[in-house]
């Protein structure tokens, strides 16, 4: 694995992960029947019903990750203050976060591509995303993002977007039940939200695997561990790899092996789970 990832690829992964996670959160908060959750009719209907909520949720979720790709962490707060003093609107702030016009235009294209698919009742597959995301022009200077930072930002987007989607019911949802990043249950529809899921398989990750520590993701109206893990697997796949991973030959119950397949290394896996811990703590305070 390389230590850096092309900035266009990271940005595209962040945008796709937002729409994937936010839409699944909305659907899970309002559709009871598992068979109806991802039908084109349900996806289209709920995205149309929440049309006006998507842009504000995108801004709230994406401003910091987009800015963190282009600015030092300590400069982002000052950047936001200056923009607000100028009276910048939401999209002007996002434009500033993107760093330059080329990245802003690429972000807008990814936004339109993902949103239009949802409004048509469909999701982009990992393969379609990787084939079609906006890449740099030939004349552009290549720019990249540190892999650790890219993983951390992607984790934040997935978790914040998913929870904000779940909260679209208007209720003040709170964390009241823990779900553990771990092994045990498959990622299919029969994985139950009232059962813990543990990522505690040591053998695929080596003796240093964080088997003695859980990442606690609370239950939010309710937060379903199986869904969150599917979202995170897809996000890591499109961020860290150039081809869609085929999970057909993986043991359904061996969640650690699935994550290792997309994270590629123990280090990347640890970066991901550490950031899940930190993001969970932030979400607990919201």
C-alpha cells in the first residue's frame, strides 16, 4: 500500500460515502420492512421527501473533511471564521474548503452524480464509482493526501452522515445501546440490531490485533451495526483500492477478514478503528 492517496480519489470517496451513509440512515429510520429498504421505490421516495435536508447535512458533515485535505487542522477554524465574516453562504464555504476551483468543480460533479442516482432510486456500485469518479486533468499537478488522514476523514464522514440520516425522523436520538466493532454476525439482513457485533478475530490480523478493545458505536434510533459495517467496508474499498472487492469467497461471519481485505494492512485497520473510537465520542456529545 502506498502512504498517500490521490486527492481526487479521496474527495470522491468522501462524497460517495456521505450519500451512501446518509441515505441508509434515512431509510433505516423510516422503513420497517427489510425487504423494502433498498427497493428503487423506497430510495427514490425518501430522497425526494428529504430533498431539502440533504444539502445542509452535506455541508455539516463535509466541510471539515474537505478542508482537512487542503489546510492544517489548526487553520480550519480561522478559515471558517473569516468566511463567516465575509458573509459567505453554505456553498461558498464549501468552495473555500475545497482549496481551489478544480477540486470544487470535481466535488460538485461527484455530488450531482451520487444524488441523481439516489433520486432515480439506485446506488452507485463500488465498481461503477471507481470507474467513473472525476480524476485530475492531464495538465494538473498531482496532489495527494496522507493515507492515515484519508482513512480518518472517511470514517468521520460515514459515521456522521449515517447518524444524521437516522436523526431525520426529527427525534432527539441518543446513544443508549452499544454495538461493538467486531466479529460474530454476518452482514446480511438477518443480523440483528439488538445483538452485539464484535471485531475480535485475532488470527487474520496478527497478534497485535486490537482484540482486547471494543469500538462502541451507540444505538441511534436504532443504529444497526450490520449496516454501519457494510457502509465502512464499501468506504474503505473505494478509498484504499482501485478495484471493487468481491466478498463472495469470504466467510460471512468473519467480519475481521472482510475488513482486512479492504484495509489491506494491520496499520490501516488500526487507524480505522481508532478513528471510529474518536468519532463515537464526538457523536455521544451531540
